[in-house]
């Protein structure tokens, strides 16, 4: 298995360009908060010979693959089995010069059918990024009431037919337990009105919502971004790649809050203590180029945002 064939890092060169001011330091510390199969980390370690890596991932299989991929950099790498909001515990007193969060489901999880992330492949309905603990998607489908199913489909999947799908799942599970992705897809297909069946696969948003619920992704993100900003050294940069509007809006709001002056309204002069400690280094959200999106379909929905610490605080 050639790891470089199964994992193409999204917006790799742009990420490296944005993080370069911190990574060019003689003792640069790079934190890959969503290590995955190590594609971005490999590019950083190759280009910046003085950089050291702390790679975080909740998926033990991903850590094993990344460790193999990055074996030639063994003296400069540390791997930590944790969710990405565990960055402060992983670093201790150290400060990071560059941090990357590549959010969402990884190539490894999508491509391995038995993980249950992909609605196009029949598999056990699992969806856990850390297969050593936690409830599965099958547990949620089997135990959540109609209101809770509707809530997560609306909130995490932005699904307009959330109520219809929730009712269909409740009815279907009374006849047979829904334990495989194929079963769930069939339920959703049958519940989808003919008029909207050509508007995209009916399982896409429901699967996204279940994955977010299973892994507590938004709750982790809510903790991770402030922790990452706290971990940055002065001049250090955080880059975040989001793949769904829900995540991107959340990152956008946190970045806006972090770069806003704390001066009281109406104050004629902003005092130094009120000046923002961070600044945006990307205007809005950047997308992958058309060429990259064509070469790597997983880059199509990406939104990149980046921020820099400009002073202590």
C-alpha cells in the first residue's frame, strides 16, 4: 500500500505557505491536531528541517499509519492518542509555532468500508473515529427518540427532511434493528419523496449528522479552537480546513471574536491592553483551486481560514 496514493493532503502548499513564518524558526514546533495519515505532517517535516512534530489523533489506526509514513523523521516526531481538543495537555508548557486542524472525516475512515462512514458502501453502522470507546451510529439509530433524531439531523446535517427521516427510522427499527449502513440507506431512500430524489443522495446529510453526534465533533471543536489559540507562540499561526458549512461558520465566529478589540464602546483611543492579541491572515475563507478540486475531489468543499498571534495575552 502506497500511502501517498491513498491520501492527498488538501491545500498542502497553501497551508505550508501560511504556516511558514513560524516553521522557519530554528526550533519550530508544529502541531498537527488532526494527524490522519500524516500527509500534511510529512510535507512540513520535509520542507522545514528544523521543525518538530506533535501529531494528535483519536484514531489509533491513523497514528499507526502516520508513524510508518513518517518513520524517517523519528527523531523529530511525537504522536499522541487524543481528540484534537487535547492540545494543551499534549503540549504541556510548550508553545506551538504552527498548528493545523484538517477537520471532518479522513481518507482512511472513508476508504475503509467496515468503519461505516460511507453511505455508498454497506458496512456495520459504526462511525467511531476512536473504535476503542463510545457509542456507535447503530446505537444512536436504535435508541434515540424521534425528537432527538430530528434535532441532530437538523442541527448537524441541515437536513430539510429531518422529521420525515426520523419518523421513518423509528418505524423501520420496530420491525428489524438497523445495524448496517445499507439498511439505513434503504430506509432513507424509501422515505424520500420522488420529487427530490434527484437533488442529491438522501443519506448524505443524515450520515454527516450521525458522524458528528457519534464523535462529538462540534463540542470538541468548540474547545479545540480556543485551546489552540492559547497554545500559539507570538508569531505562531493556526490554519483550519473545514469541509461543511456548520464547521466553517463556527470557526469564522471564533476567529472574529478572537480578533476583536476589547475596548469599551465609545472609547476615543484604543489602549494597548484592549488591542487584539490575534489577527486574521486570510480574508474570508479560501477555497481550493479548480485544478486541485479536479485532481482531488475531496478538496471541493474545503474552506480555509487562518489566524496569527501578534502579542502575548
